[in-house]
C-alpha cells in the first residue's frame, strides 16, 4: 500500500560517534524484533532542514525510530530533554552527536527555543521530535493531545514537517515507572526486555506525506495550535493502518503503563 524510499545520503555529515551509535542500534532492533518501514522522505526534502514528528508509544520506540531512519538512509538528530543529555557516559556521547536540548519549564527555555529555531534553519539532518512530550497514557495508546512546541518550531524556522507513525515498539519493553529510584524499578523493564527477542514483536514505522501547513499564518494568534492539530492528526491517521485489528486497545498488555488520559485525535 505504501512505497518505501531507500535512497541514501552519501554526503551525510553526522558525527562519527552518532553514525556508530545508529549502526549499533540497528543491530539491537533487529535482535529484539522485526522492523517494517513504509513511506519515506521525498527526494526534494533530503539534505535540507526538516522536522520529523513522531508518536510516543514506549521506552524502546526511540531505538526503533533510529533504525527506521537508518533504513531509509537518513541520520536524524533528536530534540532531547536536558536530563538525558546530562546523564553520565550517554550524555556526553549524545551532546557530541549534535542533538538539540530543551528544558521544559526552565527559565532558559525561551533562549533554547530560539537556538533550536536557528539550528533547524541551518542543519542538513532531520530533527526528530515527540510532540506529545511523553509516552501516551491513552488506554488505546493513541496519541495524546501533546504540546505545541514542535509546531511552533516548524513555523518559526519555516521548515517542512513529516509525520511518523509507529506501532509495535511498546511490546519490547514495559513502560515501567515515571522515575527510577532504585533497582526494583528496573526489574519490570528488564524482564520484559529480556523476553522480547523470544516473542519477536514487529515494529512498524510509516513516514507520511509532509503536513500541509501552507494555510497556517505564523503571525496570527493561535497559529501554533492550528499547526499542532494538523501534525497530530496526520500522525494519528498514519497510525490506523499500522495497528489494524487492534484499533480499540493494544493486544499487548503492559500492566505498568498509566491509562488516565483520552486521545482527542482518533476519529472513531
């Protein structure tokens, strides 16, 4: 039903450490499950500033997104929370890889947004964002309402937005807990992750058609809200064919994931 574009970017300038991490990640994802990728990035949008907006369904889905991007020949950077970039060992590697930092609710968030806009205008690698800001709490694992930050970033930088819909990564590792305070909090994640290679879940990722934001005037009040709605609806619509047969609830039950919100984007 969808075409898979597999053209490569021979002149990729991604740092060597990030290319190495992407290669290791691809092996990890192939070990844990089966990756299926549909859609792609139009040739005219390759090697130019671009925002990739994805739904957030589980602890493992960033690894799946990285592998899917590698499959279609792009080396994306992520917009990451400051806490991740401040972690020992992993943090320095991610900072050297050129990922963007955002500290929601902090005093310097405005300055960081301006820096992100400038980075979006000049980078030649796509930037991946999670508009929801967290793993969905919707009982059906449909996208949450989310935040307008990604939409406002795209409008301010004047860059195209490609929606990414994904399904299956939630079966690799349990949600676990909001905060890890000790070894007991890691046990459910470790158990679920160790069993994943035996179950071989299928990870489905679809790169959709660029979102049409031409009718959204950045200067008008509410532009971010309108652009955000278009982006989230595109992500949600692309998710429907990926999870056929389990539209109401996921077949895979994660007893640790909260289910205290309702998605406003699903159309049934």
